[in-house]
C-alpha cells in the first residue's frame, strides 16, 4: 500500500480519499516506519497537496483522533489558530475565556508553541490550569462549566508520529500549518481561526467547509498576524451555513486605535498570563485590552451572541468589566485541578 501511494505522489498524481484514509490509519497503527512517514511528507510537500487531498487528510486525522462527545445542547466553538507569523501574547486563549463567559460552549484546542515563546498550553499552565486531562474529564468540564482545554498531543496520536520526521528534516508540512487547527477532537463546528499566511486563508476555509463547519471566521491580519489585527486591516472569510463571504475590517471601523507589534507582542508564558489577568481585572487597558476585545467580538459573532462586530465589542467589554471573564478563568483553573483530588 505504502509503495503504491508514494509512487503516485512522486508521479504527480492525486491520491484518493481511500488511499489517504488507509495511510493515516496505518500511521496510527504503527505499521508505517519513521523513514516511510518522512518519505511521504517530503514527497507530498514537493508535489503540493491539492485541496481535495488536504481535506481528505483532515478527515482521516479526525477519524484517527481520540474523539470527545460531551453531552451538551448547542454547538461547540474553538479559537485555535495556525500559529506562525508575527508573535503576539496569547490573544486567542483570552478570547476563548471571554466567549465562554458569554455562554458559548468552548472546546479550546491547542498545544505548546513551536515557533513563539508561548503557546496556548504554555500560557494556560502559567495561569494554573491543568492541561493533562483524560477525555472524560474534558467532556465533564465542557458539560459543567462550558469550557475545557484540549491539549492536542493527548488526542492526536498521528500528530505525535509525523512531528519528529518534520523536526529532523527541518520542514513544515500541511499537518501543522493547515490540518492541526481544523481537527478539533470534539468536532467543534464553530471556529474563530487565525491564519498566518494570506495564501492559506482560502485553503483553510475550503477544508473547513468540507469538514462540515457551520459558522466560522478565518482571519488574517494583512500585516502578518494570525489574529484579527490592531496593526492594520484584517481579511476575513466568513463561512456560514455553507456560504462564504469575504471582507476586510480595520480597528478604526470600530473606534479602536491602531497599535504597533511591540504593544501586543508575546512575552514568556508567565508574562502573557499576567497580561491576561491584568486585562480581565481592569489593571491593563489600551492596546492589549483592545486586541482581546476585537477578537472576542469575532468569537461572539460566530457563537451567536452578537449580530456583528460592533455589538460584539460592547458585549466583550461588558463581560470583562463585570468580572465574568476572570470568574470563568477561575472556574477553568479550579475544575481542571479537581479531578486528581476526587480519585
């Protein structure tokens, strides 16, 4: 099977959904060696994965993950982005907390950072959250407090097998730049997803549509951010009920001031944790607060709590000002650390 698949790729031919499914399942089962995985990755990178192949890989990866099925009413949402590009503090993690405080069911997917100082897992640990939970514990958190962190390495065994060859070869394939953010183990159909390269925006949108996403915004700051940007304009693909609309927004559209990267740049996990706490407590205002507000406005719109960005900005400000975001962070921290004590 492997040799036939590699032969097709090196000949520039497109793989079928069945071939990709069989290969990903074989990687998961451990019947494909590291050398063979590396060969597949390099060959696919050189050929270039088609849109169909990319969506087939995403579907196969979801089929081979540890699937979560919390018993809740309503659709789950994620705020996991691609990473890469210009590095800011953990805006998407803060956004997830604001959205959860608004009553949106959040399955926050993420991992440690490869390219920057602080990934979502890193900053959540610095905030005191236990990220190493069993599937049933994650499900219970979503059911009881409406938010949980899904630490990607615990739920995606295939990712753990494709990463080492990538690192050894010094290459970056679609597994992490495109596939990873789209394969939430809880199959969240709503998403605010930041993309770090403009050429990836339409690809990610296409794959998400193929995966059955119901309401999602795929955003790219034209200055190089994988967030809704305060530095300048942001291009947005909004996928809703199978239809895609594309538009651009700028901070001044909503009465916000533009800033520089240094105003919202990343620090260490501990520093970013202090930034999030400071914004939530009201001690930190200005660009850092505005960056959370504009991204939370997008999340609140996707989550059905606001009709548009302007309404979302007002609601996000109210949530932070009332202390609800801090309360939700405290709930996340306390419940994530409660399971070991109850055993």
